[in-house]
C-alpha cells in the first residue's frame, strides 16, 4: 500500500500578532502563496477560523479589517493543495462555532444522518411500546408473505441479511472500472442480470471460473467513503 498524503504538511501555532507585524519577511518565507486553514485567537481563546490560498495576504488583511483589534495570536495549518481545506474549515466551525465567524460550516456532499437516526429511534420505540402494552391482544396479525427472492435452492440473496437499503458497488479489474448495484432485497444487478451473491457477480464481472466477491467489490459506506464489501460482515 502506498503512502497516504498528509492533510496538513506544516503548521505554526499560537504565534504572536506582534511577530506577524514585525517579521513579515520571515512569515513570507513560510506561508506566502500557500494553501491552508488559519485561526485567530484572543487571550488564548479561539476567535475566528478561515481558509486561504495565500495565507500571508489573508493574515495581513486581518491586521486592519473588522477583526483587526479582536485577536492577538494566530495559527496556520498548511495543506498540500486546496482539495480539503474547505471541508476542514467547515469541520472546525461545526465543532467550535467561533464568535468572529458569521457563517456556519457546511458540508457539500456529506450525508446528514439525523433523519435516519430519528427513524431508527422511532422504530425501536414502537417495538418497546408493543412489549410494554403487549397484554392487550386482539386478533393476531397476519404474517406477511415473504417478498424476498430466492435462488433455485430456495435460499435468499446473501446480502439480504446485511443491508436494509440499496448500495453502490465498484471494482477495478485490469485497469478497468466496474460498477454494480445492490437492490434493497439483497440481489446484485450487473450487466443487465441479477445475481444472488457477491462472488457470482464478481465471477461474471471478471469472466473467471471463480472470484471472491467480498474482496473484489467495494461499497460506498458514506458519500465518498469506499470500503471492501467484506466490512459488512464485521
């Protein structure tokens, strides 16, 4: 496995405002035209968080803008490129809510789990209520007929016991990207056909006599977070 590129490659923490005013040449050497996130402090308490593609210019600007007299220390966190600094800034704003920031942090592509969390709680509460007042029995409920598909041996799809919603799958084989989709019932759709197990779908995808689908496929656990399908069993 190759080395992971660090999010933060260099940083300066709790540097005096006086140092920024007095030693601009030295500051320029370290942060001029560099991407990153910075923080302003007043008496050791976080006051403001921001991001910039040229940290030196942004810090100099804060010496005389509306924040000019509101901070006495600063920190800078230099990143390699700017692909993550917006989300890093948003993460900090979500957690600490500095008084100098007017806007709250926002995540453009992240899924807010609050709705699903609430649904899970309500489902559990209904089950608990049924147990608490279960003595008041009426006509027994009619057990619904199973709608889960079964293979020729009468077995349900392998993934049906691990999922409750559709999943995206992807794999890479011979430098070619392959995609598939797991339906809510646990079956896998690939190449216009339906498969009852990850390995059968993987076998068809790579055109081999056999293939371990749990290792071959990756699924999107969260937006942008792809992990091996085998993680579902752990």
